C-alpha cells in the first residue's frame, strides 16, 4: 500500500506467541472490577427517537478530513478527524439517524456470553483452560491456565480480558524486537493497540503497530505479521521487491497469509463484554 502508512488488513493474516517463562500473577482486589484497559475505546451513547444507541470513537486514519460512521458487531463505530468536538460527532450521528436506526433494527443480535471457569480460550494457537483462583489471579503459560477471581461471571470475564490484553502488550513487542535484531530491520517504536481493520501497520516514521488480538493465533502467524511490517522498513509498499524481502525470511508466507484469511475473524469473537457464540 502506498502513502503515509502501509498496513496488513483483516484479509491478511494472524498469530501469537508466549515465552514459556511469562507468568503474570496478581493479587485480586475489588478495584479490578472497574479497571479499564488504557487502550480500550470508551463507549458513549446517544438517544435517537427515544432509542439509546451506543457508539465508540476510534482514532482517525492519516489525513482523514470527514466523519465516518459504520455499524460493526452491534455497535456504531465513529471515526473522526483529530480534535473533532464531541458535539460535531453527535451532530453527524443525528443527521444520519435514519440510517443508524435502520442498521440497529436489521443487525442480527449477537449471542455474547462471558468466559468463566471451565471454559477454554486459544492463545498461541493452543487451548488454555480457565480456573477459579483461591487468592491470586493471573496467567501461567507452563500449565496453560488462567486463574480468575471468585466473582460474578461478567467480572471474571473482564479480568480475563484485561489479562490477555496485558499479555499481548508484553509479548508482541518482545517478539518484534527479537525478529528485528535477527534480521537487521529496526523500527523506532513498537506498539500494541486495538485495531479493527488491520493486523499490523508500519508508518513512514518507522513506527510499527500490532493488533493485540494476534496473541490468540499460532506463533508462526504472529511471526508472519511482524515480518510483514518489518519488511516495510525497507519497502513502504507491496511491490515485488517488498514480497521478495518477506519470502527470503518466510518462504511459506502465502500459507500463513491464507491462515489469516480463513481464521482471522475467529480472533474477534473475544470482546470485553463476552465471547461471541458461533
């Protein structure tokens, strides 16, 4: 892709990795019930014809000049240019109230349930079991176990969700820097973020962003996404020279990209409010 940012979209690929020595225990306390991950989009609401519509405001694309509305997973998603006043965003929603209400009425209701002790979730492409903790909650890769507090199911799920995002924020940059060192492709900054339309991106400032949801995918897929973005440090496009760089490092990149195309949507079943039932 040409321009300010090259990125790997949702039709690209996916993956994840966890070093065996990664242990993230923590003492549970009631303040965790209200804790929000610093990278989560806040949820706002607006009343249209007496109907409450929840919505989030996402970071804009580079050089974005207009407000964009889209309906996704039962939620209105708004993307607006930087420094757009909230009043202007609400005004845009109100001007498009007929479309917003129609989307809400026709959008199929998602069956979302919290993940609780006894359930499993895939991390690094392998199943991890969820257990009730006696005193300490946390993630234990050696046993592939996640311990959640004795609390309401919704709270247990929120703690689980926060732990997984914390894990992604710790693991994915470490793996990126390891591959960068191995192949001599050094970015300026590596960030892990919530990205709704791409698995990774590399800016002309040599900053790399990775989608935290990759922590659910197999290691080989994560490596492909990372190498894809590192290769943009030499070729900020998807030219033949770019793909030659990728293929030199990962000869089977086509198979890994195909995995993302076929399984990428599964990584979005995990939400802050629960797990989307199939």
